[in-house]
């Protein structure tokens, strides 16, 4: 209280009651997935630079393209590309979930848990599948 | 407060202008949904195209990227995603950045970033397509 009065007399803005945020809630899968949707969205945002680099390199000529291929073929490049694949697929499935929710379907407790679980399981499965197909297309890991 | 609904939290001026904190209304919400729906198809297209290009020589990659269908799908992906992520990042900024100058700066940076990557990527596709 003393603090409060001091700040009022000092002419500062009075401390107002604020609503609780994330930390007071028991973590739930749907909550975590909401956070992951935002994080993957932001990751894809900056990941767009990678796409731009790839296209500009292709347009610039063989040397620039070789530089890009060197990066993407390196260990870090592979990890980044794998992460981008997963982020895109996860964000896409999460987005489809959002679109389903926008039609006011899928809000029953069991349904929303199921949808959320399907997002994470689906995105991991699809990412692995895409990479298997990718390696097959290249004729084995490099 | 003539004519104001008892539960209305907006001031009459806000209602007249029809503006929220982003200075535009629900339009962005809807555009986010439209670009999401298109994004599903276009992202699948991007993944297929990327797989088709894996491990190919520069000449072969150029040939694929420059073919009309691939180039059009790539351009659609670029434009659709740029708008989608511009709205999305604006939403994130408005959730977390409240100080006026920082907000203005981040909103500007968001716009510059999205325009820059989209134009650079689209330019690359066009250059490949028209072969100059
Ligand atoms: C990434 C997933 C997250 C989502 C979807 C999310 C969502 C939100 C939303 C919707 C708001 C309300 C914004 C407003 O209307 O003012 C908010 C506020 C806030 N979030 Fe998060 N949040 C996330 C992660 C985090 C994390 C990881 C932190 C802390 C490290 C955090 C800290 C805060 C704080 C401090 C506010 C209050 C900001 C303010 O209004 O002054 N959030 N968040
Ligand atoms: C490169 C591609 C993409 C990028 C860079 C991107 C980026 C973003 C960003 C930054 C957000 C804001 C996140 C937030 O407010 O929490 C967002 C939201 C969203 N994204 Fe994406 N996204 C991409 C692809 C997609 C795709 C393919 C879908 C397909 C369904 C999608 C569906 C959504 C939806 C529905 C939202 C709104 C979620 C909400 O209202 O909380 N996005 N995206």
C-alpha cells in the first residue's frame, strides 16, 4: 500500500489491477500449440530470406547457385531446411485447424484435443515423409 | 453518449472512424483467412517444386523454375505469403509492442521486410522466366 500511495503522490500513474497472463494457467496442449503456431509463423517469416536467397542465386548464375547449394548441403543448412520444412507443415496444419475452428466446429473438449494432437503428429510424419521422398528424388542422402 | 450501447467500450469517435489499434478493421482478419486457404495449396506446390529441384544442376534448376506453370505457382506463393506474413507479423507486433515509437518502427520494418523479400523473390522468378 505504501508503494501505491507513494507512486500516487509522486504524480506517477497509479498501479492498476491487471488481468492474469499465461503463467497462472495449467499448461495444456492446445495452449502450447497456440504458442507454437505463433513461433512457426515468425520462423517462416524470417525463413522467407532463405527462399529469396535460393531464387536470387538461381537467377544470378551457376556460381551464386553453387554458393547456395554449398550452404544448404552443409550440416547447418540441412538442419535449417529440415526446420523450415517442419515449420511450414506444422503451421499449415495448425492453420487448417484454425480454419476449421473459424467455422465454429471442433470446439468440444475431445475434438479440440484430437485436432491439436493431429497437428503435431501429422506435421512430424509429413516432414519425415517429405524428406524421405526428397532423398529418394536425389538418389540417396548427401 | 447519445445512442451508445451500454456495453460499448469504444468511444463515439472510434466508432465513427471504425478503426482499431491497427488503424484498419476486421478486413485483415478476413484477408488472413483467405491467404491461409490459398496458402495450403501453394505451400504444397512449393514443397513439390523444391523436391523436383533437389540435387539438380544449375541449368536444370533454371529450366524448371522458368517453366510457366512452376513460375506462376512460385509467384502466387510469393505474393500470397508476403501479404499473409505481413498481416501476421503486424498482429504479433500489436500484441507485444505498445510504446509508440517502437511500435511505429516495428510496423515500418515489417512492411519494408515483406515488400523487400517479395519483390526480390518475384524479380528472380521473372528474370529466370524471361531469360535476360
Ligand atoms: C508465442 C506464443 C504466444 C502467444 C500466442 C501469446 C499471446 C498473447 C496475446 C494474445 C496477448 C495479448 C496482447 C494484447 O492484447 O495486449 C499477449 C500478451 C503478452 N504476452 Fe504473450 N503470447 C505468447 C507467448 C508469450 C511469451 C513466450 C511471453 C513471455 C516471455 C509472453 C509475454 C506476454 C506479455 C508480457 C504480454 C502482455 C503484453 C502487454 O499487453 O503489455 N507471451 N500474449
Ligand atoms: C511461408 C509461409 C507462411 C508464413 C511466413 C506465415 C506467417 C504467419 C505469421 C507471422 C502469422 C502470425 C502468427 C500469430 O499471430 O500468432 C501467421 C498466422 C496464421 N497463419 Fe501463417 N504463415 C505461412 C503459411 C501459412 C499457411 C500455409 C497457412 C495455411 C493454413 C497459414 C495459416 C495461418 C493462420 C490461420 C494464421 C492465423 C492464426 C491466428 O489467428 O491465430 N499460414 N502466419
